[in-house]
């Protein structure tokens, strides 16, 4: 007998403590049986700390056991996840430990490891037999309908991907089909011995009545992953490694589990995991100001309808307080349903960053229990809102609403009780990405708030529909917010949630505007939509001007009458003399740059004034965009508000003349207020969003030229074709659908739509622009042309929807016992493709500047050397942050022609954040411009950002 374990042939079936489970970063190998018991203990602690009583009861119900037994059963399952490490291939990774095993007759053939087999696959193959021994419904003709196989498959997926369903004939002789399981009897016997020991120590004697439904399997799978990660931390293990000679007999195992079970709740708390609690508070208590009409109606009416989980749909104009309405409603839904957290999802990183401080403030005043808050998007770690302060010794100072290191690492952010980020982080849960079950677990018992639910194209809308099906199956509460949502889109979202909750019959939804409705998850009932008067009812004056599209004409040439350049000069002329602020919203970055350049030439007195002309778009380096955004918030933000370190703005004077030229990023990203909004033609929903930036806030005085009635004014510049109809400029590409542009132009050209009652006319117009009979009144030629455009739009939408069907995971009702469907991808669908598609087909580049001697720096002045450029240098975390602050997003098509000159230094490739960046080595030409080549493109960087030259 080995002094660390027992003879596997004659030891009476005790787990062999020589079999190791963890070694990296440890002073000695940690027996696999110890890690299994640790993980079981953590899973039970997670059950107690993270899952709400409602979820625990539902899981017990589908298992067919009492809640306490379900708790033990889930812990037991989690403890089995690494049974597959008892194979020759894995044990051979520590040669000295493996040598001792190879000398034992029970591990015959150990020296020949039998080919590579991942330990998670071995778990899948090795546990089916054991579960049948436990009395689980056995494998029959339909393997995927077997609980024995499904739970083994679930545990085999603890590294984020599930294996395919195994054939019954293979399961009858696993070692024959998987030599990597080990040919000697000791391997099989030890897998069984470990599994039996875990079951005995955890006391899990119950048997599931059948396979788990999709929602339950995803939830348990995610719980197993988290338990494994927590139990695998070196600081958890290092003081608990058994002494040499320790024998894994009954009393020793029970004592190990007892100690682990006592410590596990602390490990869970230390990670920031737990349940948020939403105490009952009136709206005015939560926000310290009285509710407006919409907020008051939801605060009064929602509690009368909410009996448990459900979906709330709120439709109202921008600026009508939907955020506060959503936070209050989320607290009501969470309290009544027992939901234990919140995820506030927004369309862009900028909106997510802006919302983070508001969610943190709300949580600090109105949430109890565990309140760790994470910010989730690809660049979240660079956000100034998300940087904890440090003491002099470098240790972090965290408020209890700040998530700690564990939650900020890897894929864990969605597990925090409170989360705020971009909607794509939630949608990734329904894509076959690695560890998608973690996102589903993180959303399964939270209130999901989706802001700007109308703002997504067909592909993302289809993914949102699928996500709502899963949330309906989980019974997770949802709040959808929208400023411009068609009845058709509203119906698709509401019915997706109802399908997931078990109500497949569709229900037509006609949302009121402004107003709200509620869908009860338990009954599937859709409440009567409640119309609410707006606290900010107003008339929007809309003026459309058809203009020749001369955006790219030489700024040195005088503009011709009837062109866009002349129209802008006329509209903006009063600003220089009479003051006031104007937003000019362009379709593309390039056209925003051309427009800014032209206005600088046309209005030198405004350009000479600090802040007289500003340019904002996505193609600035990150630090520069942050600076410009902060300037815009100070210049055009809410009166009396003092973002950053700027002084509060007086409201009794007209603001100095200023023009902001921007792209559509201002539609949702910023709370800005202008005296006039000028926009290039866009689909109606986007135009209404932009118009919401006009006279958004109450001010003491506006410039005389902005109108005496105080109503906001929107001027739409329509590119005119040769036939006098709307013509989509070639430079716009596929930014907007041509048929929606044509429909919007025709709709706004009708005399009755020049003064739009907001909100009274909004729902009618939004539905009208998509109406099937829109073209019935047009002349034949115009109608046929519109029908052609519509056919292209519908075909494109169908293709996007089909792409979503091909790429998204199936609905929870279609899992049918086979968890591989949560990991399967269509032919040619890669994780990179999915994440790129979700990220709008963009990459990131970093501009570097070549000095006279060829040295590269991050700044034009040559004062900041390029980190990691020297051979053998490593890149520290602070340097990674510095580099990422200088990155700029570029269209994916630009990056296709990169050359070796565009490759990052070798040291960057060791850092995941830097490995995929593209280097833009800028050199100064004879005219003082900083330029470089990117494939066939000439690239320039200036105070206008990145542009093609």
C-alpha cells in the first residue's frame, strides 16, 4: 500500500489519495477527491447564497424531490465534475505522481496513456454507468431522454462546452471506444469509488424523475462551473492539502467535507456573490423627487398586477424619465417575484458608461443584501467610473456597491447581483459561445432591463427574442423600455417571453404611447395597455429640405444654391451672432468630418471661439473621444448639472454660439440639449430620437432665432435624386435601409406631419412608416420602385433572421434532454465570427508615431515611448491600459488589407487585449500631416480623428 493512499485492487474501494486533482501554484498535489468534496461544498453554499427560494422550489419540482434533497443533489453533482481526471492522460501531467501509480498493478497499462482524452470528456463517458447504479432513469433506445446520460453530459460540460450524445452501444463498453479512459481495472474502479464517496459524504440519496428541462439544465450547469472555479482558487486549497500518509477513508472524507462546508459560504461572500434585496419604498423615497405622470402611473398600477414574475413594457418619448421608471419597476418586480438582482442593458458602451453611475447611486440608496455591481462591455475596465480608488499602500478601497477582483475577472461579471452594461453581453447567452451557461445563470434570477428596445437591427432583435424565451422559461422578470417601438416589434418581444413561460399561442399587442403594459409569467395574461399623459407634451416642428448631396465638394469652392453646404450655412448663420447651440447629425464618420471641415472654412469667427465648433464620432482614439464627450456634456448638458469638474451653467443667459457636428452616436449616448437639431435623412425612429435632443431641458432663455413658442425644431436634409425623390448617396452604403428612408421622406413630406404632437402622434407615425399598404396612394412608378426597395428590405431582414436562427442556441423547450445543442455551431460558424458579428464587424487599431530616428511613440510629441517595443520587454497592466486608451475602432473591411507593418510587437501578443490590435505607424509628410498605409487605403490622423486620405 502506498503511504498516501490505498491499494486499488485490495483496498476495499476507497478513493486513492495518490490521484491528484490540482497542482498548479501549489506546494504539493491536491487529491482529486478533496477537490470534488470542496466543489460539492461550494455548490451547496451557492445554492444557499445565490439562488432565490423561488428558483430552489422550481428546481426541486422538476427533480421530483424536496428542496433540501435537491440542494444536496446539486452539490453532489457538482462534486462529480472532475471524476474524469482519473485517467492516465491527465495523471501523467505530474510525472512523479504518475510514476507511483504506474508501479501499481491496479493501474495496468498506465505507462501507455492511451491517447489524448480531455478530462471533461472522460467525466461525460465515465459517469453514465455510475448514475444508473444510483437508480437514475437508465439509458434506453433514446439516450438523450436518459437522466443518467444527461447529468453526465452536463458535468462533462463544466469547461463551457457540452459533448455530443453518446451511443448506447459505446456506453456499454466505454474503454473499448475511448482507450484514454485507461485499460487497467483501477481507473474504472477509482472513478466509481470517488463518485460513491462523494455521494455518501454529501448525503444525496434522491433520484431525479427524468431529464431536466432546458432552463434547469443550463442553470445547474452554470452553478457547477462557478463552484469549480471558486473551489479551484489556490488560496482556498493551499492550507487544506492533506499531510503525506493521509488516507481517504470515511471519517477523513467526512471531516474534510465538514471543514469545506463551513468555509464555503465565506468563499462565496469573498467573491461578491449573493442576492440583492429590494426593500419596499415609494418612488419619492427612492429618488427624492416626485414622479412625473408616467412614473406615477407605473408606481401605482404595477403593484396591483404583479403577483410574481412577468414582463413590463414601457413606451415613452426620450426625456420622459423611463430610467427612473424602470429602476422603480425593477425593485417592485424583484421584491414580489423574489428575484435577486438587476441587469440594466443598454445599446452602446457610451450609454452603459453613462448609466453606471446612476445604477450605482440607486443601489447605494435603495438596495440591501449583497450589492456588488459590475460594468459589462468589452472596454469596461478602461472606464473611469469603474476604477476603484487605492490607498497609499496600493490596496483597493471598494464601496459595497463595487465588485471586487473575482467578479471583474474573465467571464464572471454577469454573476454579480447588480450588473450594468451593453445588451450584447446578455445576448451572448443565447449564442453557442464557450461558457454561455454562465451568462444564462447570471440572468436567470435577475430583473433584466433593456433600454432602447427598438434600437436593434433584425439580427439582434431575433437574438433578443430568443433571450426573452429563455428568460420566460427561467421566470426572470423583464422590463423593456422604448421610445419608438412598432406594434409588430412589441408583439414579437412579448410573445417570445410568453412562449418561454409556456404559453405558445400568440397575442397581438398594441402598445399605448406613452404608456405601459404587463405580461404575467404564471398565467401568460397580457394586461390592457395603459395610456398615460406625458409630462412633457410638446409640438415638434419638422422641416424637410431636399438638397443636392455636395458634402465632399472642395471647401475652398463657394457652395451652389440647392446644395447641402448652402443649406447648412443658411441654417447656422444666426448662431455666430445670436448665440445658441445646434446639433448637426451626419450619417457617416467621413461625412461628419467633411461637414466639420466645411463649417470651419465657412464660419471662421465661430471656429475661432473656444467650443464654437465641435466634432464627435466613434473614430477618435479612446482618450480623445472621452475628452470630447466630457466637453459636450459640460457645454450642452442639463442646466445646473456639473459633469466632470466644470462649473454649473447659468440658466438665465443664452449659451454662447456653438455647433456640434456628430454621427448617430448622440441619439442614445448622451443627455444633450440643443436649440436646433439639423439631421441628414434617417429612418423615422432615429429622427425622432435625434429630435429628442432639441429643447430637451427647461432653460431660462433661448436664442430668438430658435422660435418664440418654445417648441423644438428639426430640420431634415434629404438627399435628392435626379427624379426629385429621395436618393440614397453612395457614400452611405448600407447604413440605413433605402426603403425606410424613402418611406420616411414621403411621410414627413405630407403637410399634416410638419407639426408632430409628441407623444400624441409618435406611435401612429412609427407604425405608419412600416405599414404594408404604405405605397397604395403613390403613382404607379413610385409605388413599383418602393415595392422593389421593400422587397430588398424584407429579404435582408429575413436573411438576418435566418442568420440568428442558424447561430443562436435553440429555445429552451427544444433542448429535449440533449445539452449539446447549447454548444453546437453551424458549419463555418466560429466563436470569432459570432463575437465579431455582435460587435458590428469592427476591429481596433492604435496609432503610433515614427520619430526622425524611427523610434515609435504613442504621442505626436514623441514623449511616450511605445510600450513593449523593445525586444524581450513585457507589457504590464498599466501599459495595457495606456495602449487601450489610444485605440480607435475601425470598420472590419479596413483591416482586411493589413501588412506586416501593421502587426503589433511580439510582447503584445501575449496579452489577449492587445493581441488582435492593428498598428498604424504614422509618419509626417511634407505638409505636416500624419499618415500611413493600411492595405490599399491611405489613413490620416488629425484633430478630426481617423480618416481616409
